[in-house]
């Protein structure tokens, strides 16, 4: 709110003319509110009770004119309202575009600004409509209240003594609830979003939760999130009850007080017409305007503040503050940990000194001599957060993979394994740090250059309508038929190819099982000339034998292989395994990790004892 106040002042200061014209039309509304109640009072006192029905009808006619005059007043108000709301909309659109372009130019966290379309369309329209509703209701309440209160004063000052205290008490109670209820709404929204995210992630990772034995932990986390959401909802409901009470105080107590005070008012000379006029002011003007104001502030006001904070929020300043905080923390860590190298980083990979693998001597030798060879993959203090204030998915991660090395990546679901492959593939930009493939930074590199450096095979394999040969040779169009046949035989794909009619047979993606689609995508990746192959659970739909056959063929392929492991057997076959646990990454051989990483031992134990997860 404090951030938005200076912007609101500057915006209104440039539109003084429109505001003056809007105030003039609103003064007419004050006159209308004053006339209706005053005319009713005079029609009773000077007309009907005085035995002059004609005079009473004339005063009622004046009240009718005041009511009919409301139509041109509303038309004039809306004509001036456009002069305030449309510039606001244009300014918000410009701000949203500038913010998105600035973020794209700076290479902000998460790559492109995926919320830009929402800000340019839905959020801007919400802000304009909410702002227009607030201007209308706030203006109407202020000028209607002025007219009605002046009318009560003109009828008799004692009427204000009765009406004002409950009216002011209800309005004050309502205003007191604005700030805590807005905070409660934000907490409830955050709790609801966290619960929804957890449910979505758990649903997508049911297989991993069962395989890794982490289901009870996910269940406890879900229960905690449900409890937090319930607590936030109860707090919000409590403040909603207070707001409802304020509406009752302001909306009903003034009428009740006026009824109870009739005898007292009559004793002070208040006439019957003045009493009827006072009821008219309350029922026709003051209370409807007050109820509309409270409703608008409670609903449209909250929406407007949230949306403006999203559009006008100083994202760049927040990022700079976060950078300064992290730099200070890093500086303190360096002062406290001098002589300890980089052990203080939150997700630093601990790599063993000697060559780690006996399964692949060339890869092991290359790794041991990594200072003399350009690494196939080199991550330097890579941090990735999906939001300015979000916890990092990867935090200061260092990893060096030698050319020809076979690396497996394991860890619980949602820990950042797929994020790591996207970073290495260059489809996701790190918040901090540098990602290099074959000595070249991949962030921001054109798609054609990235395709020459690596191949990424995701969990949901992509095949297209066309021939079998076209699908297999998609990444290497000059592959000969003999090379295609050799790859088909190596991966055990011959029965499927024969069923489809050979290499010239037609592929219909909808007719293939997920495992068949994965086998086609793996053969395609095997034939690719790219030196780096990334498998993001690309064998999850294969049985263990087919998975082992595919990974062994891919490991024999010239180049480097990085696999997000679906089974323990993938980690056993790799030269080294990277364990991500969200706090401290570990990297080593299967045997080294069993002795060094509690999480890896836990995962290995669950994999071994599970009924369908034997390596």
C-alpha cells in the first residue's frame, strides 16, 4: 500500500481538470440527496398536516424532480469517469509492457515473463473495473452523505445527535477491518496455492513417491498444508464476521436509534415531518450509499490493491535487494570459512579426488584430467528460483561432467532434477551462475546452435505423423537405411517397426503406447550427432530389461550421457551419480554414495525392497 500511494498521487495530480468536473457533477448529486428528504419533511409539515394538500403535493413534486434529475447527473458522472479510468488502463498497459521487456532484456529468472499476457489483459481490466467502481461508490457516498447530513441539520440539529454516533461507529469498525482482512486474504490465498501446488506435484509424482518410499512424508506435508489453509480460512472468516457486524451497526442501528429517540426528539421540538424526512434520508440516501461503499471497499478495493501490486510492483528493486542480501551472505560465508574452500555453499557438489569409475576407464581418465579438457557440462554456482521471493530449487550448484562420461541424477520428486536438465539444455535460464556445454554458455543461445550441442528427451516422448524412418532420422536426416536398421536392432525395436510396415510404414502417435513412443524417441536421440544426450526420465514407461538395453546402447554412443534416473539400475550403470536433496548435493560412484549420502542409502533401500523396483 505504501508503494502504491506515491504513484496514485502522481496519477491524480495530472488529472485535476477531470476531477474538478467530476466533483461538480457530484455536487449536483448532493443537492438531489438534500432535496428529497427536505421536500418530504415540508410536504408533511406545511402541506398535509397543515390542511393544505396542494402544498403537500407541490413539495412531493419537488422531491420527484430531484429523483428524476438523478439520470443526467449519472450520465455526467460517467462521462467524466472515462477521463480517469482510461488513462489508468493505458498507463498500466505501458507499465506491464515495459516491465516485461525490461525483464526479457535483463534475462530475468525463469526466462521469459510468462505472466505478461495475464497482466496485459485480465489484470489490467480487473484494475480498471475495480478502480471505476471505487471512484463511483466513494464519490457517491461522500457527496450523498454531505447532502443528507446537511438536510438532517436543516430539519433539526438534534437529529444528527441521534443518527451520527451509530453511523460513525459502524463505519469506523469497518475501516479497522480493512488492513487485517486484506492480510488474511493474502495468507489464505497463499495457503490455498501452496496446497494446490503440493496436490498437483504429488499427483504427478505418485510413481516416484511409491518407488522412493517418500509417500508418508508427502502425506505429512499435505496434512500440514491443509491445517495451514484451514487456519487461514478461519482467520479470514473471523474478520468477515467483524465486517458483517460493522455493516449491521452502520446499516440498522441509526434507524433503530431514531425510532427509540422519537419521544425525546418530539420533546425538543422536532416535528413529525422532520422525523419522516430523517427516515427518508436514512433509508433512501445514507444507508444505501454506505452499504455500497463498504461492499465495494471490501471486494473491489482488495482486488485493486492486489492487481496493482502485481503490475506496479518494483520487481527490479526486489531482485536487486535479493542480490545484495545474497552477496552479503556470501561475503560473510567467505569470512567465516576461509581455508574451507566452497564447502559453505548450500548445494555444493562434493566430488571425490580420484577417478571415480571402473565401468568406463576413458571417461574416468577424462574426469581425472578435467582441468586439461574442456568439460562436456560445466555448472558454476548455478542458482534457480521460480520467483523473486521463492526458495531456490537449485542453490549455488557446481558440477563438472567430463566428455564421454555417463552421469545419473537421482532425488525425490520436485527436488530439481528436471530443472537441471532444462538448464543444461538451455531452455531455462538460471537466476545466477553460468551453464556451459562444450565450453560454450547455453543461456540465450539460438535454438539451432543448441540443437547442435545437445539432445533432450523428456518423459513424454514426441513422435509425429509420418514414416518410421522420418521419425528416427529427424535429428540426422542424412542417416542411411543400414544405420537406421542397425539402431532398430540394437534397441529391440524390430517387432514394432515390422508391425508398422517397416521403415516406410506410417506412424500414428495415438496408436502407440507410451513405451513405444519412448523407444522411437530414444533411437532418434541415439542417431543424433549432438555430443550431449539428456534423458529426463525418458525410459520411465519401459520395463527394466528394455530400459537397461536402451541405456547401455546410449552409453556406448560417442558423447556424454546425463540421465534423470527412474530406477536404481540407472544409477548403478552410470560412471557417477548426482544426488539432489535440496540442501547439499553429493556426486560420486554408487559405492561411494552408499557410504557418504544418507538420502542415497534411503533411496537405494526403498528401490531394493520395493516389489517392482528391483534393479
